C-alpha cells in the first residue's frame, strides 16, 4: 500500500474503534447500522489485498535458492559420472556429462532444467557402477526432486506480479468504497446522534477529522515546507 493508503486505513481503524465503543447507541438507527456493517466488511478486504501485495516479495529469492540447489547437485553428479565414464572408457558418456558449473547454468532456465534432467538420466542409466563414485539412487532422486521443485517455481514470479497488480487495482476501488460509505452515509447519519448521544457524536467527528501526514506535521501548520489546510470538521 502507499503511505496515503496506510494513513487512510489507520483512520478507518480509529473510526471503527469509536463505533465499537458505542455500538449500543448506533444500533438504534437501522440505516446507520447497515452502513457500519458494509464499512466493516471493507477493512478485512483491504488487509487481505495488502497481504497479496506483500506476497510477491519472496518469489524471486525462493526461485534463486531452488535454482542454486538444483545446479549444485547436477554439477556434482555430472563430475562423478564423467570420472566413471573416463575410467570405463565410455567416451560418449564422458562427453555427455562433461559439464562445469558454468556449462550447467548457461542459457535459458528451460535449457538449464533440460541439462539437469539429462545429467540425471545419464547417471541413472549407469547407477549400478557409480556407487564407488558417490552417486547413489538416493542422490539421483534428490536431483530429480530439486529439478521438479525449481521447474514448479518458474512461473511464480510472473504470477505474483500479476496478482500484486490486480490487488493494487482492487485496493483503489475498496478504499473508494470505504470513503463513500463514510462520507455519503455515516458522516450524514451521525448527525442524528448530536443531541441524543453527544459523546458518540463528538468522538466520531474527532476520529473522522484526524489528518495523519506521512511526512510529519510542523507546529506552524506546514508539512515538509508546504502549507497544509486545517482539517475540516464533518458536517
């Protein structure tokens, strides 16, 4: 969320706290109660959308970590299999798995995945003779699992970017909905309590008049050097 949206959400929470404290008062006015219900439904929606926005942060590091783990196993198995092939005079196999670390990671992600799968296949075909070289069925299964795991993560950054963009667009609409409920319904209906429940009326107006500036407010009424209008009371 933007700083302005965070400030708005904090203001919504301040209003909601007042509503909670005076629930028995405003429940006597059905139209006000209905608007409160709608307003309170928006707040968790905004929180959920904000969570979706933050979920994209870990996608790229997660993918990089999976890539490194896959490549590490592939390089190790390729080196051991190459040594075995040379010893056995199997030069076709030796050429097939003759990959340095830079060889394995060269090219697009799909090419790296295919290279790791071919290293796995080549070693698996000769697994019976590779035990003395440190390559076991367990290690081969681990390489396969790591390759599968990385391949499964490939679309995640793009998916999360799309989800974050959608959440950002939806947040704008949900804030607009909350603002509309407050300014066009609750701010007007609260006037019904001016005389019958003055404490609630005053606390609600105070909560709605709070101006929270991300840059901080100066004592002379300026924020970051720019004169700011005084907050207007709700009418």
